[in-house]
């Protein structure tokens, strides 16, 4: 995870779509300081969930980071700000689920955790497994996206962002 985050941060700086500090540019690192397992456990207890390992690994490397392109990608928030989407944006959940009462999409959106995009037009959500042995789901979600963009895991999402950054860098 550290290697892919490092690549993401280097490409973000190279794109020069955001004003990073001299220190961030010099260190080629735009992430926050890492968090601890104790902090992660506190939030898991508060939210009554056990986060997926790839998300915990990300937090142990960088407890959130700025978006690489504020137009289309969300900024990842520190673990202390992670909450259920329905607590952060209740109106959004209501609007997106009112036409599908008691449907799968509604259940997933209502149980989703927002880990990125609290101050952005787009969010990144973790959806806990509905069944005890099920898998977590990873969604990028925005009003301008028809539905959700589904990712297999955080690595797949970050690789997609890096690919997008490379395309943007090559068109400049």
C-alpha cells in the first residue's frame, strides 16, 4: 500500500493541479501523518464495525490525504472523522433511496461509511458486508455519476486514479 500511495502522491504533485507546500513537494508526500491501531480500534468500536485490512493499512501509512484532482476525486479524511453516510449527509441518502424503499441499494447506502469526500462533490464509501462472511464493497459516489462506481478494493481505486493522472499529465 505504501508503494502505491507514494506513486499516487508523486503523480499528484507532478500534475500540479493543487498548491502543495514546499515540504510536501520536497518529500513527495501529500498524506497526513499515520494513525495508530488504537485510534482505528476506537472508531471501529464507536461505529460497531471491523474495517477491511486494506483500509487499516492505508490509515497506518497516511491518516487521510488531499485529493489529487479536486474536480473528480475525493480527499480521504482522517479516521477520527469517518462516520456513516446517513449521519453526515442524511438528505443525500434520503434522496437516493426514496424510489427504492427496502431495496439492496438502500440498505447498502444506509450502512455505508464515508471515508473520503466530506467537503467534496464526490465521496468514497465503504459498504460493510450484509452477511457475516461477506466482502466489503468500495464505492465512489457522486451526484454527477449515474449510480455508484464499484471497486474491488482500495488498490484498484488508487491504480485507477494514477492512470487518470497519467492521462492528464500526458495531455498537458
